């Protein structure tokens, strides 16, 4: 019996090779693996002695030879195949243990194109694919986690056909992701003919969106996104709904920038921070429940941003997720400790804050290293995948379409509102006061319902604030994710005290809304950019 072993990851390979050698197998190997086995006193036959051809082209060509691939592909139950091996004086290869050059890692290492290309493995995938095609006769190993079961099967004299098939499937699972990573690296097409996905299982989840649905989390194998870069410091394992909400909360918070990491706002080249004050609006805090914000605010400190976020909806934040763009301090942690939260995510946590938060053993504390990085997002449909650019263009223009222009104090709230509304389910309306959402209406099937919901909520928030000695002035700004085809939203907003509206415009009935604003003394800005989120 013959085995060919050539691995970059040498975990467990010494034990496997020793078992095979002690069981009478001849071991073929190359390069670094051959040297490693010899150093561990395991007898090895060099591949070049089998092929009769030396390694060449700096090791690019070692195993690409008929003596290797005929030995892998020959079917033992086909007499003509075995006769051919005999006539050519070739021997069958019965086990292949190969893992690949670390392209997944090297593509993230900032190397030059020429250097990165050298980590594209050719011989390894070729041997694996040959062995996997002939899995009934050839055991093929890519995962050190399968070595023990393979050795147990060989020791018992039977490696079951179903296990061999599973091992073969793992080959194509690996090589498809490997090839997809290479395609992603080399392609410069925004939407290529085939969509390459290179994802590795990060976690088996307890269940999916509901308890009867199974689920797993897959993370990018060839780059580290925001989620893959997070470190969990406390709490239970993340669930399916936790991950979706965590993703949205972190994206929404980061859309206003990560000052603690020295990073500018997402889309820093646009006018996304027009009117915002670097000191007064330095920190963003977001609360998310059921995959939509239930509070979002800016403040000069985290405490200020948090209190404004909490005030938007003190009920819905219960059991929700909180995201901060700056490290959480002990004072804010004390406030968070008064709530039941599923997750708190931030760039870091002060030692005192961690000590306080860890008292809640189930609270998931997530330390985030990166702002969101993807430029495309995907939605699965039955039999396919919808792929689109991430929505980061805040606005195309800033066009005041009414006789009244927004006041200076309203401009910052308008900019805040249109960015905040981007993360609310459509139809979406956000009522804003002092760079904080005070009323959020989302997920409604018509816009007036969303507006009525947001306006009613804002009135309650301001009333509650006044009852505690806070500012009792009504909110002045309303933001919408889409245009107004009728004047009804304008009329409802004006009746609630709104003085400035921001929306994309573009309806054939824009004139009706503009005229309603002029009649009611409301300023309105068109952005030219819709922000639907279905």
C-alpha cells in the first residue's frame, strides 16, 4: 500500500505517517513534508524517484506527472486500468494526505500581486481532485480532524465507503472555496459571470430564526470582515437572530465613524457630516431590536449618546443590542447593567466596565476591531442570490425645494436623520431632535402609517423628557427613506411641529408635497437618493 503525504499544515501528520509506516505502507512525499518526516525518523520515498523527474521551476512542478496521477486515478475494478499500470511499470497510490498553500492567509497579508500568486497551489488541488474522483479506491485527507477516524478504519481493516465519499466531498468543498478566493483576488469585474464565494464555517448555531430551524454561521475565508474580527469577551454563544441584529447595529453605528479608532466616517468623501460638530457629535450609540433601530443618537460623550438613544424607546431596547463607536466606560456600564440586553458591542471596554458587565453571565460582550468592510451584500432567493452594492452613498444633492430654507440648527439634524433612516426598515420615517432619533416608524406598508407612528412616538418621548425637567420643545426635523407622492405626510408632520423635512424626491407628484410645505411654512430638502431597506 502506498500513501502520498504533502502538507503545509503539519498538525497530526507525524502520528498519521508513523501509523502508516508501522503498518507497512510506503510513504511518498516532497519538499518540506519529506524533510519533516525524515527528521521524525519516518521512512520516506521521494516523489522524484517515482516520477523519474526532478522537481523544477522552483518547486512549481513536483507531482504533476502521469506516474502520480495514473496511480491515483486507476480504478482497481477495471482490469484494463490495472493492466496499464503494470505495462507502464507504475504503482497505485491508495491514500493521499494533502492540504494547500495558505492562499486564504496570504491574500490578506498585503503582498504584491507577484508574491501572492506564488501561493496559488496547483499540484495540491490537482492531486486532491484526482484522488477524490477515485474515492472508492483512494482515501483522501485534507483535514487533520479526519486522521484519527481514518487510522481507526485502517486498523480495523475497513474504511467504510460512505466515509470515503464524505472525505471526497470535503476535497471539493475546500477546493471550490480555494478557487473562489483566487477568482475574487484576480477578477476586476464588479459582477462576474459566476459569483465566487469563499466561506468557511465559523460556528454551528443552536437554531435559526426560529427554534425548529437549523443554522450555521459562515465567515469569509479570504478576508476578515467586521463580524469575523470581533472577539467575544463574555456571555452565551451568539444565535442566528443575535448575529443579524449585531451586524445591523454595528453597521449603523459605524456609519457615523469610529473616532476611537482614528477612522473617518464611512463614505468620508461625501457630504455625510455636513453640519455635524466634531465635538458635540463625536460618539454614536445605536440600539437595535428585531433587526431595526429602536434608538440612535450622537453625543459629545458616550453617556450623552446612550441616554438619548435609550430615551427614544425605553421599552423596545429591553432584550435588544447596543452598539457604541467608542470604548464603554464604567459609568455607562452601570447604566447598561440596569437593563436586560442581549449584546453590547464596542471597539473596547474599560476594565471597570468589563467587571460590571460580566456580572451578567449571559450578556454577550463583543469587542470589535474593524468597521464594516464589504462593498457588496447578498440576499438568498430560492435558487439564486441577489447581489448589490452596499448602500453608502448618502445623498446625490442637497436641494432646498421650498420657499423656506432649513434653519442652521436643523441642518445637522437633517443630515443625521437621512443617515439614520438608511438602517430602518421601509417604509421608514425618523423624527430627529438634537442629533437623536426621538421617533422611529419602520416596516409599515404605507408611508403615512410610518409617519404617524414616528410622530406619535416623538411626542411621547418629548413629553417624558419634559416630565423629568428636560427640554419640552417639539422635534423640528423628519427624515424619510423615500419620496412623498401625496401631501399627507407633510400635513401630519406640520401638525406635530416639524419645521424641516428631508427626503429623496422624485415622485411625479412632488409638486403636491412642495406646495403643502410652502402653505404650512415647512422647509424641505431633496437628496436625489432613496434608501429603501426591505
